[in-house]
């Protein structure tokens, strides 16, 4: 099973990871705000993640760690 | 097993770039290549003036901040001072490399200096607030061309790779982009080759990365990546413009 870890406080909420996910598992959390004042990215269904790391590849701020 | 993590050659400092700016992706690719080639201890980076002026905060290798556009000249000095022990790269934007630094760039290429240049082309001056750059597209609306860039008044955008490919000097010129996963992987290959060329002593290698500036283009990050596909790539076609060693090997 794959595991994603987000450095949530560095996220700027640009949403590039959301578009990159082939399984549409990511979203910009509408109900959370991080230290910088952005809505951070989060995973909606961790069990469905296959760990392809497309999200991390597109993340400009390198906040996603992918383990598999 | 860790499949993906921040490369060691990037520091933990949060980047100051706008949300969705692809500078962050290119920084990471350069850092990954430095890690993979195990050259962090002997790499010296030259930061430009522009949005990436504070690149020295983000790379773990030694960095020098050059005057506006003069990064290839500074890199020449650093490389010639100790060619065996240093790997030198510059990281420059289009306002830096293609405008004020055009002379330094062209002459470094003509001399075939053994340096690596990462050239970020986002068709606009980002840091100063979105003025027209030498690479702005015809018809592109910017702060200083509110009715769109008029080639009759402002001339035509400069295609740096095509222009330099006419010179005898440069070893390797390639244009890539980072607007989707596939292109990011291709961009990394190009950047790795540019560093490897320097290690092998082959000479001047420049990788032009077509990049997005959502803030100054006035778009969402997603729309900016699409705009690269729709508008930038037709004017700036991707591909290898010069690869002297590969050509000689044929």
C-alpha cells in the first residue's frame, strides 16, 4: 500500500497535484487553512493510492513524500 | 520504501515563489540531478536577478549571486579558476538571460565555455510585476503592452535556442517544458545531460525550460499550464537544437 505524507504548512494550494493524480484522489481542503493562509492539498482516499508519485512530480514546493 | 522525497541538494527553506510557479519544479529537477551525479560538494551555482534571485537560499551547494544578466560571465570565471574541481551552473530567467545578459550568453556560447545554463523562459518579467520581456509572444497582454505585444512597435520574441544553434561554439542546446508529468521527466533528462556534458568536459550546455507564471499571466495555475501547450509551444517548439557530440558520432 502506498503512503503519502504532506508537509502541509509549506503547501500553497496551487492544485497542480490535484490535476496530476490519475485516480483523482487529491483535493484542496476547503475546510482547512495552513500557517501560510492557504487551503492545503489532502488525499481523500489513502487506500486507493497506488504511489505513482505523479502528484509529487508536479508539486512545485516539494511537500509530498511518497512511500510504497 | 521511499519512492519520492525532497532531494538532498534542496534546503528546507520554503520557496517564496507564487502558488503554481514552475520555478519550484525546475529547482527540484536541478537538485535531483546534483544528487544523482553526486556532485553536491563541488557544485557552484550562479543565481540571477529576477524571481529566482534568491535561489541561493534553496540549493544546498555553494551559490554566488551575479549582477543582472552577468551569470554566464561569473560562471566563466569560476569555472576557469578551477576547471577540474568545480561544476558550475547558472539558473537564469528570460529577462536576465535574453535581455540584459544577451551579450554574456552569446559570447559564453561562442567561446564554448564548459558551463551549464538552466534558462527559464516564462515570456514575462515576473519579479518586477509582469512587464513585456524579449520573449513575450506577439499579441500577449502584459503590464507594458496592455493591448497585446505589437511586433511592429516592439519587434518579435527571441528564440534563444534557435539563435545560439547557429553558432559553432555550443555543445548542447535543448528546449523542454514542465507542464505535465511526461514533460517534467523529459526536462530532467535534458538537465542531467547538460550537467554530464560539463563533467565530461564537452562544453557549453543550455537547457531552456518553458515555464509558467500564473500570477503575471493572470491565470489559475492549471490554466497557465494549458496556456503553455496552446500558445508557448507553437512559438517555442520543444526539442534538441544542437548536440555536437551526437552529431559527430553519426
